[in-house]
């Protein structure tokens, strides 16, 4: 019995000793592979071959080496043509071939980017199938502030803003501000959203939510507001709900009748010959005020034998107007005028047989009939939407008011 106990104790001691020597080993954790999703594929699973369309390349010789048994170049072109014409594939543009990471490196897809945003895929797997898609977009909200030392574009470029932002801001204020007459010290600030393709490739401005452009110490606010959510219609308004888009008055004078319209062929009452009449004549009494039909800058104010006393106003890069046969002129070259401001009075100076104003209209340097132009309108904010608008812009206005203007000292 003693012998048994001794053996048992010895075994116990031995077992205990073994337990004390055990070492804990952490279980192996499988490496997590983060998917790299592009073009609808996880690129981790493929060898990506990138090449460029070269002179002399055809869709056929690009695609032929990657087709599997039973597939033909004709069928591949037919499938791709259904979503994107193979004739539009351009020399110098890149394309990709995705190959599976198997022993044969089996091709699975041909990818061609038609634009920065759009691409087409020809899938070789199982049967040929083509489709088009878009890259995912990421939107990044940003703020910017700048000051004018020479031009708006230079000021915006100094802040790292590209041409897309310059065009967008210029377009918002094109009817409120003459960007060719900016002064040193004029400044701007804005809240805007940029687009990025696949998180990294810049794809331009999505929108400018709010902006303030200060010129001649006068701030001009702009807020983007959707007036029609069904048709996705929006416009820019100031802090009081007034549209920023100017519009042309229907006529430059309170007239009794239109005595002659824009035409390519009219018998001239003074010169007694057929010629084009590139204006609209509004008959009115001597001395009737003539007004500028839109905001702008007077670029001509003078007298010629044909025009008599006349004034020409440049409204922006696109539009200019001219007013002929005045009794007297009330504005000088270089003077800024507002829509509805009196610039002269009706007369019959120059080649005219009676009192009227000949109203001429230029679009991109070409004289046109204003009645046949799709001119920008200036529809006011609907009254029933005013409360919604003011509530909508209040936090934006608070935010942009807190955003500091850049001072001249900061750019020296």
C-alpha cells in the first residue's frame, strides 16, 4: 500500500510538474486582404495589364489575343458596339486587360475608359458581354478665400482653385459684377463641393453652396437654392431672395409702336435703297427717356453721320446693346449703368426720318434680332418659397460670415 501511494504521489508530482511547463501559443490569424474594387472587379484577384492604343491598332488586333475558344473578333466588336462604338476608340488612350491569377493567366475583361468618369467593359468570361458604367464619386466639402491683385483667375489659382471653380464663380456673378473692372483689394470667399473619382482623381466642382464677392467694398451674396426638386431646378439668390441673374428689358423706351424690325432686307427711307436693317426701331416722342436694358459699362458714346447721337453698352463677354438717333446723350464712355438707367433721349439725329430709337443687339460680336434669342430670364423666387429659402440659407450665411476674408497682408 505504501508502495502504491509512493508511486501515485510520484505520478501526481510528475503530472503537476508537466502542467507547470505548458506554454500558451496564440492561434494563427489569417491575413485580412482588403478588396481593391475598380471597374466592378476586385483587382487583388487579377493581373492588370495596362497598354495604350497605338497608331495602326484596330479593335480586332487589340482584342484577338485575349479571346477564348469559341469567341470571335466579329462577335466581340458586335457586343461592344451595342454600348460603345469601336470606331470611337482613340489612339493614345489607355486600356486594361484583366487576367485571372491562374496557371494560364486567363483573360477575363477588356476595359476602356471613354472619359474620366465613364468606362466600358467587355467581359470574356463564359460568353462575351459588354456594358458601360461609371466610377464611384466622392464629394468633399471645402472653403476658399482670396483677394484680387490683378485678375480673378490669378487670385483663384493662388488659392489652388482650378479653371472649373473660376468658371463656376464667374458664371454665378456674371450679371452682377463686371470682372473686367475689378479693383485691387476686391475679394471673395466661398463654400463649395469638389468631385473625386475613386477617392483620388479630381473631377471638378460639383457646386458652390454659398459665396460672397466683395467689390468696391460692397458684398454680393450668392446662395444656391433648389426651387423645383422634381425637375432638379436651382438658381442663385442673394441674402434677401433676389435673383442674381439680370435680364434684358423688352424695350429701351416707352414706345408707341415698332416702326421697323430686324431684317436682312429693307428699303431705307433716307438712302432710298434696299439694305439690311440690323436693329429694331421703336417710335416715340422727342425727348422720351431711353434706358439701358441691362447692367453694363458704356463703351461708346458719340456721334456719327449714320447713327446720330448714340450709346453702346457692354453687358458682359456675350452681350452688348446700342441705342441710336438720340437727341442727347446722358452717359460717358467708361461709366457703369444699371438696368433701367436713363442714358439719353429720343430724337432723329443721323439717318432718321422721325423720332425713334434704333435698338441694336450683339451676341458674341454678331448683330442679331433680340426677339429671336433665348435670352437669360430672371424669374424671381416664388413668394410661397421665400420662408423656406430664408430658413435654408440662414446656417449657410452664418457659416460664410464666420469664414474670414483673406487680407492683402496675407498675400504679400
